[in-house]
C-alpha cells in the first residue's frame, strides 16, 4: 500500500511539475528571454492587444499557440525549438523581421482558432458598416482569407500598416527644386529626359531601336512554363521606354493633381469646358494603409496601384506632355528586356544556377554574384523594393527590367497568346479581349526562375482585392498586392 501511495505521489508531483513548467514557459517574460526579435515587445505594448480601453491584455501564447486541446502542446514544441535554434545558430541581425509580419508568413505562427476563441461574435453591435461587409466577405471566403489579412497589426502595432483610409497620402518626399513649365523637346530618335510641367519631377526615357527577336522560350530552356510556347518571330518598331519603373515621385505628381478624394470613383470626368484637358482626368481616391509599405517613396517604384490606375496615369502624362505615353505591349516588353539576347537572362547564367529552390540549394547555397548585380530578387532584396541604383543596366540601358517589381503591360493575358499569332508578326498587341493582364519581370520576392526574360504571369484582381473593405471595391488600389508596378513607353 505504501508503494502505491508513493507512486501516486510521484505521479502527482511529476504532473504538477509539468504544469508549472508549461505555465512558466508560456509567460510573456519567458518568451522574451529567448525570442530574438526584441522589437516585438515594444510593438505589442503599442497594439490594441495591450493598449486598449477594456484593460484586457492578450499575451504571447494566446495568439502564437492554438488553444489547449487543439494542438497546443505540439505547436509549443515546434515553435519553441525553432526559436531556440534561431537564437543559437542564426545571425539575428540578418533576419528580416519586417517581412515576417507579412500575412502570408505570419500565418505560420499565428492561429485563427485562437483569434476566434476570443472574438466569437464577428458582428457585434459596435461594428461599422465597412467592418460588417468585410466580416461577411471573410465568412464567405474562409479558404482564402484569414484574420491576419485585415488585422495584422492588432498584436504588434505598425504605423505603416494601419488598415484605414490614408488621408495624408500624397505628400512627395523629394524636395522640390525647379518647377518645370514645359515638357522635354525631342527633335530626333535619341534618349531624352522628360519633364512634367507644373512639377519638379523628371525621368529618363531610352530610345529602343527597331528590330526583331523570338518571343517566348524554347522547350530546351530549363524551368520554363508552357505559356511561353510556341516561340514566334516578332518585328518591333522603334519606341522609347522608361529607363526605370515609374517612381513614387512621378506617380504622386499625378495623384496630387488628379486625386478624386470625396468624388465618385469614375475613371474620368469629362466636362463641356474641358473635354480634352488635364482637368478631365479623375485620378485615384485615397488608398487604405500605406501603399509604399513604409519602405520609402522618392525614386523607389510606385506599387499597389491597379492596372486601371496605371493606364489613367499614362493618359494624364500624355495630356501633360503632348507625347503619346502608354503601357508597353508584352512583345515590346520582352524585346526590351532581352536587349538583343535570346538566352534565359540578358546577363550570363542559367535558372538552375540561380534558383534557390530545392533541398541541395538550401544546404549548399546559391550562386548569386552575377544575378545580384542585375536584379532585385528574393536573395538580395530584404523582401522590399529598392532604388534604381541598386542594379546595373541591361544591354539597352534599362534598369530593373528583371526583378524589383512585376510590371504591367497593356496586353490581355491568355495561356495560348503566342499560338494565336500566324507566322512572323509585327508589333503584336496580344488577345483582343480578356479579364486579366500580362505582368512581366518578376519582383523583389521572386525566385530567379521568375526573372527569366520569357517568363510571364497575369494580374489577379480578385485575389489582390481580398481585404479591401469597400463595396464596391476600389478600381484604383490593390489592397493585397505590393510587388507590382509599371513603366511607360512613348510612341515614336
């Protein structure tokens, strides 16, 4: 009997010790003693999970572990082991903490069933109409939307990621110098610097000579996609193309003059007094949040605007300068990025050398020296856009044609677009109709495979507007796309 009682006591003490250990290792202090992201504590204390009217404090494990009985212990072991490994073996100064707050990454260590444990009523009486629409949209799209898509900052505050109308948006960070009164005068087919009248903004345009090339990729090209076939011989007329992607300086000049805050979101408003003037262009409404993501404006590429907004920008620029500006066709874009080459990239190397995908690459690393000189991509970007000076020019003298941000073209997207061409073609403009548009070039978060000259993708309008709470959704801004921009071409 004594042995039975002793065994029961030992079991009790063992279980009690486990419970004490579980409670201790679930405290905020313990998390912070090992967790190497020191700024997370300060951001938490500024968030509504700490600083709120009710006085309720939401602790680390209440978000970053699932509720007890729903995989709590296994998640605790998994995340705890990962944090210990990071503290012991990783260079914590090189961890991109900002990128970890992206909803697509944060979902790996934040649990929706924990959100729902506290927020069981999604339609409280205090919820706004926009909030009600957003929560209804969430309920109808549980497979594609998470709480984090809209509420990423409730646990760790980020002033650059507030999910609300940004009525202060539109201030240009580059100090104004000379205010231009006339656009650039172009007398011949040569490079020129365009000046936007009424602003201090200018940008470089590169003369792209006429020529021919083969669009698409041969079946022998490694890591290609089927939508790059069949290859077609294409002749391209001469045109000018922006040396860089349209910068925030350029786009904000457009926004400041045309923004339609307080107006309907019509594409353009034409009046009898000014049917052809700049006043006939109605531009974007105020965006939600910070379109630049807090990465900076100035010469960095403008992002998060819609394809429609990019087209209206071109219309505005045309009226301002008297030259015909537009988005490039897909054929013009590929001709320009290749710069006379027919290899996977306009620089030396192959996708197999540069891709970071695969177990062996994760163990032994990736060859990056040459590609990093010419492209902003996942291996060197710190998962954000960079300024044009970050890379070298391509053979035509263009910057960031590969990487930094995907770029809109004016062509509708179709998987079989090249199959619709009949023999050798001149200045093709893609399918006559469609629902999405071609984007090209890859971005700061792209693997090297997506930076190939022939690689093509498409806009994803519904996906890129998931968290826009407005009904109807904005025609000007994508709420869920931060890696797409555009550059302009000018017709000869």
